């Protein structure tokens, strides 16, 4: 990062940002990319590039683009969300979606976009579903966006190139700062013309950055070195989930890619305090928890977590 060649990305002449955008677009089989500070900004730029004021997007009830990004599409884009309940496997039922597409009538917001998320709670969407969702979007003339913050994990889980997951989508937002370990940043990829629109929205949203090559360099390193090793995180999560089944008061409810979900309702102690006292940072409450494995964890992680949660 300290040695990165930099320019002014607002003017489009930072060579390291250009390299990151080119590399990401090439990996995902798209024409162009746009570097942004966060996944929230990346998704919002995509939604605003796809939709106009008074338009609508179909989205999961618990999807980040609807529930966890502060309502930005509605607040800043005047775009109406049509949320749908997730199926148990993280998909959106296409027959349910079919009934939610609005007719071309001035009484209704215009349905313009289908937005999916991969992974959802660590679940990689089935590959055949991605093809079916693309056919659905084409049937109704909808744009197709993927919040692929953890798409890298989905590719590892399915054992396919990232471009195969990205192929059915017009635009994809990918995160560099989750499993790939960069300190900051996401990249939005898609058609050249649409990326031009998204770049304008990025500027309006305050996302223009100057010598951004300093942080883009970390993203390049992450792409070059940390994609394949996500399999190690999945293996650790699997081992952790298996080990926790023997701990009294801990019920493992799911292990998906690099996430372990636990029910702690019957735990006799205070699991959140026990984890904190052991120096382990995790999303654990008094009744439930989500344990996420990543590249910074030591080999002793499974043993340490089991010891912390054992009454």
C-alpha cells in the first residue's frame, strides 16, 4: 500500500485503482468496474443506475440492500423496494416473485430490477437457481443485480470460477474487506455504459476519492492471494461446528461456508461474557450466536472457542 502508484481517481487517472477495477471486472467476466469505499455504496450506486425515481426492485426481506443499508434506495434514490421472504435455502421463490411484478399501470411503481444476494447467512445460492432467476428477469424485462459481498465464498463452496456465478447478472457488487481481508473497499462491475452511470451516482453520494490507489493496492493483493484460501475458512467453520456439538447447552443450527450459527438458549452460563473474557470477538448473545471464521484466526481457534463456551 505504501508503495502504490497513485493519481487522482476523481479524474480517473489513478493507475492502481484502474488496475483493481480492470482485474475485478476481468475475473467476473464483465466490461468494467468501479472502486468504492463500501458495499453499501456499491449496492446503492447499482440500484440507482438500474432504476429511476418511482421504480421498484424485488429483493429479499432480510437482504442487505433492503434491511441493512439504512433504506438508501428509498431515501436517496426514491426507489421502492418490494421485499419477499427468503426460502430456507436463501433463494427467492420465483413463483412468488411472479405475483409481485407490477403491471404497466400508472397506479403502480414500475418493477425494474431483481436484486439477489449470494451468500445469504453463509448459504451459497444453488447454481441452477441463478440460471432460473436470469430467465425470470429476462421474461419481465428486468435488470439483474447481485449483492455478492461474499460471492467469493460461494464460488469456493461450489468449486466454480467466480465468473460462472457472475454470468447471469448485469451488475455485481463484491467486497474486498470481508473474507479477502483488505482493510476497506468494494468493487461494482457491469457493462461499461452502466458503470458510467454508477460513477456519476458515486460522485453525487460523496464517493469520489483522490489518491485511492493506496487502498486499492490492498484490494489487488487480496484478489491475488486470498481467494483460494477461503477454503481454509470453510474447513475451520466445519471443524468448529462439529466440535461445538459436544458442548452442553450449545445447539449448532447451521454451518454454511465460513459461518457457524448456534442456539444458546439452554446454555447454563453467560456465553457472551465467556467469549469476551477469553478474548474472542463474536456476534454472540444470551440466546444465539454467529461465529465467522476468517484469515486472521490462529490454528487454536476451535479449541479456544470450545473451551470458552464449555460450562
